C-alpha cells in the first residue's frame, strides 16, 4: 500500500506491506502524522501513487485552489469530521466511480461493507453523437429502479444504449428502444429535475443556473418556492413566463414596459448632458475681480479699514475759504468721484492744486 500526504503539495510518503491484515506499521505512521491544515486539491494527480483503488481521507475542504482532484482509478472518499464538505466529497467519489463514506452517521461495520461491495454504476451512453445532457451523471449507482433522460441531437434515433459497469470496466450494455412522446409523461420536467439534482451537489457553484432552470420548468429549488399567480401582471412582476393563453398579453406588456424604461433612461441622459454643459460653461468662464472702492461713512472715516491703515498719509493744506471743486486722481490714474463722470470731489477747498496720490495704494478720503 502506498501512503501519500497532501498539503500544498501531493507527495508519496512510503510503501507498506500489509500481510494477513497486519497493518501495525501503517497505523503507527498515521499516528505520528502532523496535519498543518493547508490543502490544495488541484495537486492530487495520477502517477504519484500506484494502485487499483484510492482511499481519500479528507474533510473535503481545499484551502488553496479548486476543490477537485484528478485520478485514474476508482476513488473512495472517507471522512469523520462534522464540518466536512460532504457535497464535494460525494462529487469526487461519483466522478471517480467510487463511494463516499461518512463515519459520523455510519458504523464501522456499515462502512466496511460499503467499501467491500461493488455496485453497478451508470457509465454513460454508447451513442454520444446522438445525445447530450444525459442525467444522472456517470458514476451514479444503478438501483432497482433506474431512469435516464437527456437531449436528443438526432431526431431519427431509434434506440439508446446504456453502459453499466463497476467503474473499472463496462460489464453490460442495455439497449432501450425510443418511442415518440405522446404527452403522457412530462419528459421536460423529468430531465430538468435530474439536471438540478446533479447541479445541486455543488450548489454554490451552480446557484444561478439552478434558479433559472427551476423558474423555467416550475420546479421548487433551494432558492425558489411555489407562488400563486392570478393575472398576467403577476407573471410580469416576478419575471415568470406564463402559459400559452396569457403569452400574447404578457409580451405586449413587456414591450410597453421596455419602451417606457428606455424613454426614462433617455430623459436621464439628457438631463445629465445639460448639467454637464452648464458645469463646463461655468468652468470655462473667466471671472474678473471687480474693483472695490472705499466708502465714506458719517464719521468721515473709510469703511475699508484695511486700505485706510496701509495707505500712506498725504498732507494737504486747507485754508478757510469757499468750497471749490478739486480734481483727484485714483491709484490707477483714472478719475473717480461721486459724479462718476469728471472725477470731481467737493470736500474741501484750497488755493493750490492737490498732490497726486501714490499709484500703488488706493485713494483715501480726506
């Protein structure tokens, strides 16, 4: 017996000789094994170990990579952990024509009998060119009652040949004649139910597909339930295809709803475009800072205290006489005053002309 270890690598430990049921040396080796918890199922491949069968002891959890293995002989998955991924172990055993043994609900005697008995397995159909989507999948056990369903690609096919074996070889070929569908059995729903059962083993990977098939064929799944639909509006609300008598009205309402949605989306796009153009126009506008002039309050001081404090003082001799207009130049050499035309300010009088104010500071009131 070859013993292999799986962590992030799959490697051979050593080979043991089992004679007359004495496996004490192998038992001691297993007791000394240290498990690090990290596993990568994608590393399990043929050629590392050699044997007619594989016993795969695992909890079914691959912490790295995909949870699938590739071996060339029947594989029996055995677990004793309550936190195992039973669906994954069952899928591995079925695809490798083996069995899955759960020791949490199986006695040692039952597990022994299961591993030492050979079940007939369904190994597919012989006419693969004429049929597709065959269910149940290969590796499924053949019980006292067994049925197969699939999609035909050749309308002229007269019979289908079922292959049955033990996983290692084909033991028997069973020919089944094909008869036209007379409507007595809902073949479509039978096929859909078998497909859902196959996909449900890896439910998380096929959640969307299972839901879609369930809705299409009216089958209750994990994520769906039965619902009573009273009128065509209910079918539209829950996105369920109605029976033939309601289909014309259903299609008409669906078309109107689609047109209304397209118009609503077009209006939103137009509004978004207008807002974008307004924003772009605002962004491209060159905003000039407007000139701010000092204002005189009743106390005679400028309300612009910052300008009044920074501007240098200009001494002006103001003898007592009659008021006459004085011309004052602004800091930018442009006349300004309350007339806003000639730049004349009447605030005091003098016999000599006023000095010109510095151009680097705003004008002040005196």
